[in-house]
């Protein structure tokens, strides 16, 4: 029989640009943190930071220690545990105070308990929300994480520090700037204008 060319990526064996694009991703490994990071509104540098953070690739003390860059592995915020990305952004006592105050301001009554994995906690936090609320919460998570990281770096390099309430006030102010720049889903979850916030917000579990 005469040889024929058949395109195996479609049922009718006919080539299309769409099927070629889909074939390019055949066998890929799904990463469950991709949607919360890349689909929500945030500055690109913050998205890249968050992506690296959930992958454990930011330069926390534990990673610097493994590379022989430092002998000190203590968290710069709480000075109680080894500083990992998950600890810094989720389980650190300093960071937990910031999250608790923010949840109170947002009217989020029953946040899930903190776990050792930042991404798992984040996904659990958003699972019962509407799609609009999820995008607003995702933006808030990236904003808080970015500001916590900046606070950590200020302590390391500038020898300055803020209290949890002072940091939260700065986070709220920065969130207002993000809303003006286009983060409308952040406004939709009832982003506070100042502390303390009176009244309930749409983000109620």
C-alpha cells in the first residue's frame, strides 16, 4: 500500500494548529498552585516571587545555609524556628499574627488551621469561596506574602523592623494602591481602608 501521513493527535488524523499546541503539552505535570498564582491580579514580580516561594526557591536562611552562605538558620521574624519558605509565609508566629488581624478585618470567621505547607494552606483557604472571591483572596495572599518577605529583608539588610500591626497597616495601604491599579477582585472581598475595620465584608466563611 502507498504510504500515507496521519496526524495522531486528532481523531480524524487531520492536522490543526490547535492540536499541535495541545500536543506540545502532552505528558506535562500539573501544578495545582498555577491557577491561583497566574490567574489572579498581581504585579508580575510578585507572581514570580510567589511561584518561587511555593517551589521553595526563595533565598531563606535554610537555603542559604545549604549553600554555605550563612551559619544562622533562625527565622528573622520570630527567631524561634528554622527559616524556610513555608515557615516564613505561613507558620511563623509573626506572620500568623498578620494573617489573623487581616482575616478579622475581612470578616473571614473560620479560616482553616495553619499547616506546615504554605500552598496546601492557601488552597484550603480558598476552596469554599466563589470564583470572584477566590481571585480576590489569591491577590491578598500574594500581597501579604510579598510584604512579609520585604519585612524579612528589611530586617536582614537594613536592620529595621515593624510590629505585626504596623506591617498590616502598610499591607492595607499597598492593597489600596493595587486596587487603584486594577486589582478589582481585591476590592470585591471587602479590602479594608484602615485598621480597625468596622462591619462585615463579603469574604465570610
